[in-house]
């Protein structure tokens, strides 16, 4: 089946896999495309602590510090604010539509639900990031 101009998928965002996976049978590095690329980028931003990346000392969220605070509504609001600020600052390929934070006190975990839209598209994309305290 031949690809017509209407059937060719539009690539709006592209990133390499973080482990530099090679395409089987080719000598080329695989890519993540569109919402998968942006999901991975947002997850990396959220899970990175400030000062952790060389030459980018301000990139990240510092969520580890907040996870060891008491599980209060104020802490969850602060997590939401920090995540929103980091995504809006460091991921220009998407428009952030919402961030929701839900804590599970018994298992010491925080679920962050992120809703975004890729720039130049109409479809919202939602995904979850699990944050847990490791001792």
C-alpha cells in the first residue's frame, strides 16, 4: 500500500531513546516520536534534581526534597506548582493543560497526572508519573 500525503504521519517532536537503542537490522539509532518523545522528556525533567545535569544546573524539579515532607495538601500543592513550573520552563514543544497530584500515604507514593497538548495539534495527551520515596 502506497503512502499518500494524507497517510504520512506528521512528526512534530522527536528524541532518541535514553539508552540509544539501535533499530534491528539497521545501523541507525531508534527515535521516540510525537507524544512519546514529549512524555519521556517531561518524565526526565520531573525526575531530575537541580544541579544533577552538567552544564544545566537549573534544570529539574528537586522533588526528592518534597517527598520527605509531611503528606499534607500544602505539600501536594507545592509539588503541583514545582512540576508545572518545570514543564512550562523546560519543555517548549507542549502546552501544559493540567497537573494533578494524588498521594498514597500508606505506600509513601505520589501519583502525578500530567495533561498536555503538543504544539500545533488539538489532541490532549495524559500520562502518570509515580514518585516514591526510597530510603
